C-alpha cells in the first residue's frame, strides 16, 4: 500500500509539473525584488522581459512564451518577470543598471545577485527564444564575456555586430566606436550595402567617422535603391546626431564638427532644421577654439536661417555670457536678450 501511495504521489506531482510547463513560461507576480529573491532561494538565474503593453511586437511574443517547449526551457532554469518599460519601477531599475532599451521587447538575463549575464533583442520564434536562454547560461557565449573575446582578437562580423548591439544597451559609447570600427574592417566593401550592414547603420553604429558610415554617405543612391528612402535618411540622421552630441565631440575641432553637421544637408534635411540641430555643437567647438569672429558669423547665420523665437534668443544670450567676456560677444548677447524679452 505504501508503494502504491508513493507511486500515486509521484504521478500527481509529475502531472502537476507537466501542466505548469505546458502552460509555457511562468512569469512571477510582485515587484522586481520577487524574481531575485526566488532565484536566490531556488539557485536559478533571472529572466526579465522588458516590454510595453501597447507594443504590438511584444504582444506577438505571448503565444511563443505559451509554448510548452519554451516553458520547459525557462521554468527549469529561470525565474521570469515581465517589466513594463513605462512603469516607475522599470525606469528606476534601468537607470540604476545603466541600461537603455533600443527596441522592444528586450530580453535581460541576470544572476541572483543582479549581475547582468546577457542582453539581447530577439526574433519571435520558439527556436530563437530558447536559443537566447541557452546563450545566457553559457559563459563562453553570453554578452558578459564579449569584452574578453574582443580583447583576445575575435573579429568575425557576426560577433562584432552582437557586441556592438550590446554596447548600446549598456551605454558604452567608447566600446561601440571601437567595435564598430572593427566591424567595418571585417566586411568587404562589397558587403557595405547588405542587409546586415544596413541594420548595423540603423541600430548599432554611433560614429559618423566610421568607414561604413562614410561609405554610406557617399553612396546614398545605392542604399535608397535597396531600402525605403525614409529609413535611409533616418539611419544617417541618427548617426550624425549621436556624434554631434556625444562626449567625444568635445575634442573635435570646428572643421570636424562642421563636416559632420553638413551630412544632414546631404541627407536632404531642410536648411532650417540643419541650422537648429547643428548650432550648439558648432558654437561649442568655436568657443573651445576661441574663434569669436566665426562664432558671431555662425549666430548671425542662425538668426537668418533658423528663425529663432524669444525663448531661443534668451537662451543664446545666456549661453554667450557664460562662455566669454569678449566685448563683441557680450554686445551680441545683449542684442539677443532684448529679443528674448
């Protein structure tokens, strides 16, 4: 009788676990402390899906998460949690972890001590969702090991693109520039207009002096012939703006800043938009070089083309007063201030 009772109990628990896994990935309720507390107690890792309830791509993952094979891959090894990017909890957590979300959904994997193991945007298929979970638990493949792999000389294009994507998530612009320079070198120029290379321009490259980007700017017609023109323009504009407002721009001479800004005109943006977007980077470079005459010329051009209102004039007056005691500069600041009243 005892053996029969044990057999019945074993069968019951087997059915119970089978039903849980058959439901797909089990996402715990509570707050962000919940998955890490449970993971520590159960000696598991943590999976966090960063999503938005209004994101149709995120919604399309629900049937995938409900598949039994995906549930089996996750429930046995991870405590899973859904993090709404719009919530104060998400904003605080991402800021504390120095993470940005380039697109949704973003898959984040941590150990129980909140150490990031892997981060990746994933294609919506059971195979891909299971594969990324396996990668997160493989110390030789997960993104926390990318730095060492790069230092050891790994330079395959696929790896560099993965590493470059990760640098954006963890806000490492310095590494991004270095890695994507290596990516450009790893590709033959004949592959610069390929889909992977264009995806890199859209989502990964942050440096307007990257060889892939300079090729892109001199071959816009080829890109617009293969991809939607508005996507081509958007990709180029993003890279230019990332460069102009990056910390490294503080070390660029005015000529470099002006050349990078001129790409916006090449991309087809109207003159007023270009003036407004490039003004402060231009002025900062001219202030560093103490080229006061050129700075006044730049402001005069902005006034003619950019069409500044009262708020912009007031801001520029304060900006100039904070940068120089040069009499001509102070005189210009006073003139701008009078327009800002």
